[in-house]
């Protein structure tokens, strides 16, 4: 009995250990699918989709369906997140990220610019005459593969391409990545002399990107758990029957693009720049743009050098300064003479004006002014009855009015 009880006790303890182990295992495997991590995965994917959209929009790369799949899948992941289906949300977001990376990897015009500016050669423009060997500093791309697959064809048959520059600069980085570049900035050495290590879950290889840089360790493990691509598409179509995977149509879906951009900005704000460095691509440009920019810089540099050369020639500067001093002295003397002449002329003019004024004054004093006399005007007014008034008005000096009786006036006259 004691032996049986001991065996039973051992079995109980063993069962307890197994249950505890399974519980811990379940908790560990379920960790990536919580709310916090699901949100981070979606926002990180939105950031990479926004980069893919900027490349496609800049170069007009609206071919295929990869960008539309990326946008719609990550939007669907957000809806699953809102329903608390975190596992399903993470699956669709990771698949959307792969589609976005396919867009960046497949846009040849972007990589023509990137390799031309950062490694000194492209299949369309040949060697970069402004390449210094230190233009780069980015840890993505597979220049070995690009150079080895394109050089012989494009370099040896560039006669019909007027933009192609066949002159190789001394500091050019060849396909081995061994010229003018340090180990710290040589991503080619990890690519095994031109072969690509990046692969998507559908088995296709990338031309330029190493996909492992765009997924962290947990996400790389989760990629192995993703359902088959056709299965995920079928499940998506059940809830989104009207959606068509077409990059040209999603191009004008500003609502969906802006929603994705909002999530991308959220990831950018919450993630330090050092953490974003491995997934941040160089902004797209055209080779003609950087050539024009470099040409303008070269012109400015030449002007600056010419100016410095003139300044640093002491003998020439001494002679120039002496001549300038002589010219300034002559100008000063001329100005002094002009001032003296002007002052003398003003004095002479004042003297002449004074004499004229004196003559005019004497003439005015000798002249007599005769004022004309004004004749006396008389007005006679008669009144009613026998009495008449005679009013005599004079316009000069004094006005006097006399009123006389007519009879008395006559009597005085007879006397």
C-alpha cells in the first residue's frame, strides 16, 4: 500500500509539472498577440507602407496589386484589432508589410537612383562623376547583385544612351565593395558576393532588400505561423467583397491613404530615430536632380575658390590698394577745389545782387508819385411839399450834407 501511495504521489507531482509547463508555454506563445504588441505591429507596418507609397507616387510606379494589398490588409488588421482579434490582426498586418516591401524592392527606378548616388554607378546613367566614396552610409540594398546582373549588358551597350557616362572615377566602388568603403558601411559583404538573403513567405527572393531588417525577432518567428496566402485572401474577401486589388485604384483612395499615414506618424513619434534607422529608406529622387544639385555646388565651390585666390595674393592686393588710395586722394582734392570755387562764386553773386538792390532803392526814392484826383459827384434828391433837400456827396476827404429851404436860398441871392 505504501508503495502504491508513493507511486500515486509521483504521478500527481508529474502531472502538476506538466500542467505548469503547458501553462507557461501557452502564456509565452500568446504574448505577441496582446493589445500592445498588435498595435505596434500595425503602426510599424503603416510606416513601411507609407514609404512604399512615397516611392510609388514619386516614380509613378502603379503596376500590379502589391501596394493595394498592403493598404487593404493593414486596414483590415486594424478592424480586427478593434474587435480584439489580436492574433488575426497581427497576421494580416505582417502580410501587408511583406507586400509593401515588394513595392519598394520592385521599383527599379528608385534603385537606379539609390545605387548611383550611394555606390557610384547605375545602369541608366553609368558612373557618377560627383561620387566621392562617402556618399552612402545606409545599410540596405544589394549593390553586388545589381552590379553583377546589369553591368555587362548596360555598360557594353550604352551607345544608344546619351545619358550614360562611361568614364570610371578613381574612387568608384566596384561590385566587390572593396574600393573606398569601410567594413562598417559595406552591406554587400553579408550578401555572399551578389546573392540575396532576403525572402518572402511566398518563397520569392528580393532583388535589393534584405527582408530580415524589417521584422524584429518576434515578428520573424510569427511569419512562420502565417496561414497560406490564398487562405488569407479568401478570408479577407468574405468580409470585403467589393474590394479589388489594384494599385491604380488605391492611388486615389485618399481616405485610406490618410488613415494609414496617421498610424505611420504615430509609430514615428513613439519610436526613437535610432530604432527606426534600419527600416527607414532614403527619400526618392531622380538622377537628373542630384546631378543638377551637384553641378550647382561645384559652380559655387569654384567661385569661392577663385575669390579666395584673389584675396590670398598679397602683392596684387598691395598694388590694388595703392591704386585705390591714389584714386581716393585725387577725388578728395577735386572735391576740395570744387568747394572753394563754389564758395567764391556764391560771394560774387551776393555782391552783384547787393549792388542791384542799392540802385533800385535810389531810383525809387527820386520818383514822384502823383495820384489822380477823382471828380466830385453830386446827387440831388427832391422831397415832397415845398421843402426840398439837396444832398451833396463828395467822395474825397469829407462828406457834407446841407438841407436848405428853397425860399431862403432865393432871398439871399437877391441881396
